[in-house]
C-alpha cells in the first residue's frame, strides 16, 4: 500500500506541475500581446521577436547553469556559507535526472516551473525598454536576469533553507520580491542608461503621453497574464507532502500542500487572497487613474504583486487592502519618477512590478511581524527590518545595480541603443530594408551565375 501511495503521489505531483507550466505559458503570451499593443505600428515585429527569442535563450542557459545556481547557492555569499557543491551536482546539466529518466518523474517539471518564472522575469524587463533597445542587448540582459540574478535571489530568499530566510526572517511566498521587485529594479537600471524614446519629453522636460496604439491587445494581454498568474501561484506550492518527508516539521498524520518554505497551505487560501488582492488593485487603480483602462488593468496586477509576499498568511480583507495600497503607490510613483528623473518606462513595468513588489515586502514585514518565516525551528521570524533588507537586496543589489553596470558597458561599446535614424524610421522598416537588401544581393548573385 505504501508503494502504491508513493506512486500515486509522484504521478499527481508530476501532473500538477505540468499543468501549472501550461498555465504559466499564458503569462508569456500575455506579455507578447501586451507589449505589441503598447508599441507603435512601426515597431511591432521588433517588439514581438525581441520578446519571443528570450524563450530559447533563457531556456538553454537556465538548463546549463541557472538550475544549478538555485541548488548550489542557498547559503549565499562566502560570509553566510558559500557554495553547496553536493547540492548543485545532482542538478547540473550532465546529471542523470536532467534528461529522460523513468526513475525521476519530478525534476523535469519542477525545473520547467522555475524556467517559466525566469521567462516572466525577462519579459517584465522587455516591456519597459520597447522601441529603442537593440535586440542583442536585450537578449544579453534577458539571459542575465532570467538565468543568473533572479535565480540567485531565489536560492537566497525563496528556498526552504535560504540564508535570507534563516538570518533575516525573509518571507516571500508568491514572489513579490524574488521575481517582481528584482525584475522591476533591473528594468530601472537599464532605463537610466538607455534614456527615453525620442519625443517622450518636450523641450521643457514635460512628459508626453504615448498611449497604447491597441488597447484591446493590451487588455487581452493583461487578462492572459492574470490567468497565467493562477498557475504561477499554484507552482509556488508543493502540492502534496507527508509529515515524515520533511522531518516532522508538519505535525499530525494528514498529508498536505506546502508553500515554497515547506509551511502548510492550501489552494483555497491562495484562491481567496489572489482574487481579493486583484480586486483591491483594480478598484484602487480605477479610482486613482480616473478610469484610465491601461492603469486600471495594470493596477490589478500591481495589487496581486504587492500582496504576494504574504498571501499564504494574510486574511482576504488584508489582501484586498494591501492590493489597493500597492496599486495606488505604483501609479503615483510611476509619474513622480517620470517627471523628476525623466525615466521613460513605456509600460509602467518598473512601477507595477518593481515598486509594488518592494512595497509588498515592506508591508509584509509589518503585517506579519512575529510570524514564523519558515517551519524550521531556529529561523528568524518575519520582521520589518529583515524584510526591508530583503527588499533592498532584491530591488537594488541584484536588480538595479548589475543592470546599470552592464548597460553602461554596453552603451560605451555602442551596442545598447538603436541609432536615432532607425528609431525615427521604425525598427520594423529597418528590418524590412535589410531583408530587401539581402534579396537584392541574392538576385544579383543569380544573375552573375547565369
């Protein structure tokens, strides 16, 4: 009976993660539609291909080294423990579990769930830099945020034994910080160097509104992101686990689901809080933006992101209020930063993901002050200081700072931003010109052969 039960549990877990992966793919479909809807006609193909090609690039690099980072670096930098080679080795690309293996039904789907998180982090950055970044420069950034920096912060703060959980009391159940704050911070680091789109600011510095050309695509894209976010939330859980599997941390005889920290939870709990934080964000964004559709939909996403850090423990009414606070502050901060620092964030990604994620971590530190960050005895409890330090690490240390430095190097090498004349003409027209030149060369070569 025990063997049969283990087999059923394994097959159920495999199918559970597989389904979440399919749902999370909709996030990327949504980002593609959202970005194309926000882009002017002359840049559609460039925007679409820029976001599409991050799929193979991040997938391959995440296979070769991103997954290894998660398992090898939970102890963080040297002063907190260093590299766990023994944990990393079984998850290296040459390991037998990183391939077709009937003896291991879980690694592939668990790896893919984290991979879809990586795509999300890179796609968040993609929207903010549309219409002016070179494709190659973005793809380098996509690999770095998707297969290096976000997975480092996941190892540190989104692991049952991560050093930030142990020492700081960091708690981020559904990734306010480990995906959204870092991606928003990373996007901001690029934007500071990349500069605004031509015509975004008047001669006196007043920002001009460049509205989405197709609000329907933006709307459908955001609703697909909401849908994919359901899968994202489910993928952040371990679906079924027995008490003895994790050394008796879960008391009693009942098998249960856990969050990423192995603390008991249920899909019912996150269903309440997902919908309430979405609703709080939508309502507040509608009010504060005076009914602007773009910001209303974006505010719903900001609401979810703000509440995500503690949505395994919040009461639904708390989730609703926190979602509303996040949407309000994201909207206000977006326009303050735009006016004050002349930052052109084309889709508000820094605000919706970065500021909302950062704020969500801070709020979580106060609302859940004193709650266990993890079921492991001896770990620090959730507290405002630890969560603030965690937010700084996510947004600035692993997000803004590396993106700023790498973008500076790219800019100095002349490979970050497209030339002015190409931006004015449109990136798609440039691509069409190059394609026509190539066809002309082929025709000339054929004539020469004849």
